[in-house]
C-alpha cells in the first residue's frame, strides 16, 4: 500500500505537469535512395508508416491548435508520379484551419503539377516548388496559415525529419462508458502515456485489483491459443496473485496449464508437457485427440473442488482449430467445477501462417506446409467453420459458458510484412467475416490486432507487453462482468503502472535478471519473454483534476490559428526541424524539474518504487526501431520500438534478442550475437536455438530493417514505380543479402 500510494502521488504530480505540457508531432520522409519511407509520429509513437510511392497526407485532429490525443483522423497516399488530380481534389475539400502532415516516400515530383503545388502552399509550404526526382520532403502545415515545420533534401542527402511541439488536448473529465458485452467491443484508438483513448469517444469501466478478485471468484476462465495467449494467461494470473513471478518459468513447453487460486494465492498449479504422451501428437495427428482428451480430463479432475472463493485459470496450447471444440467439451464434462460459471477465449490463427509461409520446421502439420497460399487460407476457413457452430452453442444462453460468454479473437498485432503479414491480415479478415454471422453479446469477436495497433510500441515480434495485456483484459473482463450502464457520462479513469518492465519501451535484459539466469542455461534468450517475466502492478486512477487537459484560447480566424504556431522558434540542425515555444518549454521544464525532485525523494523513501510508469524519458537511451513492411491505411503497420540503453548498443556481446514473429519459445528462440546500428538501417545478427532440447536444427538469421522481404507463396508486394531498372537491381541486392543470411 505504501508503494502504491507513493506511485499515485508521483503520478498525480506528473499529470499536473502534463496539463501544461506539449507533445511532439514528427514527420519523417525518405526518398528512394534514402530509405523510401513516409512516417508520422506523435509523442514518440508511430501513427502511420508506408513505402507507397508519392505524397502521403495525414489529417490531424485539433481545435484551435490544441491537438487531440488520438491525433490522426485519416491518412491517404497520392501517387503524384502518375497524377495530381486526386491530391488537388482532396486538399480542396479540406476546410480552412485544417492541420496536415505531408511526407514523400520513393518520389513524388514528376506529375506534381502547378495546381497541386499551389494547394500545398496553401498549408504554408515554401519549398515544394524545389521538389525534385527522389527528393525527401516533409511538412506540418495549417491551411490558410504558415508552415509549422518544413524540410527538403535532394536525393542521396539523407531523410528529412520535421517536428513541431504542440499543446495536447487531454482526456475529457467525463466520458460515456463503452459497452463491452456486445458482439464486437470497440478497440480502435491510441495509447497515450499508457492510457487507451478510443476513437469511439467512450471509455471502458476499469477494474482495480480488489474488484477484479471479487468478480472472478468462483469463475473458471479457459484460454486457447499460442505464445501470445500464454503471455496473456500469465498476466491475468499475476493480476490475481501478484508477486509470484516464478510461475512464469513453469508455463513454457506445456500443452496444458491448470491453476486454482484462493484469496490471492495459488493453491494448485498443474501442467501437462506438450511432449508428454499421449498429447504430443495432437498438432500433427488429429486422430490422437481422443486419447489426449482422456488424459487431460483425468488431470483436470485432480484439481481442488470448486467453491465460491476459488478461481480457476486453464490454458490450452491449441494453435489450430480442430483441437478447440474438444477443449470446450472437457470443460463441460468436468464434474468438479460444473457449478462454476465459465468464460472461454480463443486466439487461433498465427500458426497457419507460420506453417505455410515460414515453412517452420517446428510445425508438424505437413499438409499445411504443402498447401498453396490459397489452400492454406481455405484449410483455415474450413476448420474454423467446423469449430464455430460447436462453440456458438457452448457460448449461447443455456450453454456451459452462456452466462459469461466467449471471445473469438484475431491474432495479436504484429509488424510482420511480406507474405507473413499479408496472410495474417487475410486470416484475421476471415475471422471477422465469420463472426459477423455467428457473433452475439455472449459470443463476442475481439480484434486483438486492432487493439495492438493502438499501441504498436507495446509489442515485440508479435508479443504484447504487460501494459497491452492489461488493457486487453480490462475490455474482456468488462464483457464477462458488465456493470449497469449509466445514462450520464461518468468520471474518466486511467491506469497507473508500476514496474520496470510494464512497457515494451523499457524492455532491457538489465531488468529481468531472473529470466536471464534461466535463459542463459537454456542457451537462448529473447526480449519479449524478458519484458513479461517481472513484476508489473497497476492502480486505477480517477483523479480527474490531474487529468484535465490544458486549454488554449482559440480564434475563429485562420490567421490567428496559424500565428499561434508560427511565432514559435524554428531550429534546423542535421536535417531535423523543430518548432518550440521558449516560454512553454521553460514552464514545462520548471514543472518537470520540481516533479523530478519530489519523485527522487519518494524513491529514496521507498526502495520498491522503480518505475512510475507515467512519463518516460527516452533521451538517455538509443531507440532502435524495426520499421514495418505492411502497407495500407485501414490497418497501418506501425514500428516496433525497443529502447536499448546506450551502454548495450554495441556491435559485439549484445544480449538483446529478436525473434521471428509469432514463434513461441518452445519451438524457436533467438539470441543476438551482435548489433550494428547506423542512421538508416539496423542489422541484428541472430542465432536461433531450442532451449527445451527437442533436437531442432539450430539456424541463424539476419533481420535487416527495410531491406529483405521474403515471400514464399504470395505474389510480390508493390514495388517502387520510379524505375524498373532500379527495382531489378534492388531485387538482385536483396537476393544476395538473403543468400548470405543462410548460415
């Protein structure tokens, strides 16, 4: 209680500072020769990134120059190497005082006509007429006013980064409550300083630990999925029984984990190894389900008998649809817990892509490996449609889980591109389409992918952080235990996290010594397991005074809106343009210094407080960004950011590890041999092993940012339209890199 009280005090002070603080809008542009990328960031988090040829324009939500937390309203890319007509029409449709971000990827010059340049100049641009073939160009501008920031570089001179410090429109004091017990709960939004701001304008009722323990007493929660669902399982376990993170090391390599809790304590913990007969053939031999089912049923019967004060959490490592229905049948047949209300969660899709696209040797379903691209998609669809009617009956009123309901979810968010990313998107689309027919308030569709896209920095290689899993649970639990819906908006809530590894931004092996001691014995380590292996606690904050946003006087005239920004000082250094208000910066600095001193005193008084989890300082760290390879505006592919202490950013002996998206530790793990970092590209040399000794062949891979894109069974994604000859040369270069990567 002392630790949490200190955390709340520090957080309240920091939020008071936030009320007068600003956040940075950042536009980055790289022409063809300098990376061929257009991206937009807000408060250090990537909003959108694309490699599409032409000029990408993002419309910013703002009122009188005060930018909304969910800053991005819409994004469109216009291929001005072909035509400017659509760009002109779009810019004409925007009203005066509209704020936009503009960025070039590849090239945008050749069909950018005078009319288009004049429209861009209406947003304050002064350099657009100097745009040349493959130039890098970025703009932050207001229609009818002056540019807040603008930058231009010729081909080969490096990327452009322009930034403007903006006043932030904070969370509303009162918000309507979201309805979680619906066929498709709202999840689209943006994570701003650890708190989820939904585009729908509502907010879910947040549960603190005490109310969660009360609600979930006497409940049996059953989960099905792969490694990311396994992390979510352990997160819920630690929310209910905080402190005993040693359990984290006992769940890996298991087909079944069955845990019973009482009064915040684990009273029974049982696992069945995935290699334990007779269940080890389930992934490859569907006819073996019956013998495994009998074995699992016998083990489930050994659990302590059900009572109102006990909670049961059960996790099945079911990575394919055929095994999911009989997991539901096992729950229904269990007599010892027949009186307990049951909740059922399924996240099953990623391994279809791993088997078919990646041709991963750890996948034992040879028929999936041998399928064509379309064949694998159809197999997924047919297996899903066999399972869903069974689950629908199980989850409907009168069914075993008909009171609390069930969740059928997409894969977790991932920055994977190429064939892997495309198949994941297609599989998720199949799930969404199917659930439009099957979905109901008790048989809910949950878009984990879109929720993760709201917080892309909280994911490492397709695996969420403890912050992301906590937000997912808050929404899911709201559907299991709905509160009476008030007609009037209620006081806004937020969560304050405390723990060195709550966020993926803080992921560092320095903070997970217990995990490092274990994984070094295995011979392989990875960062996404590291960040989920340590303590992370949270409290629900209803301090609306500290969350109320700063407001600024606004003028109806366009000139006044623009002038509020133009009067700021513009500094240009090394291709980076920043717009800052000296007075605002001085005030914020003074407040933050005061808060820092108070927090430092609090830390001296309480050794337990290691991370206030509200405001993060990244300037003492080197930020390593693995840019996405996913195109498109509907589900943008933000970057995955790993904050690496400068002392670890060396070219030898770096213990940081990356992993192919979606592959769980029991199948493939990774250990970095070294990291080389320069301005444009990050190379991570990896060696993959197998900590559980299953005899898999060690292999090495190179993850090269923005260079290699592998496509096994999918037509190649769109290439730059600038130069066919250069595209051929690029293909040859990538092929050479890929060949050298095979060790």
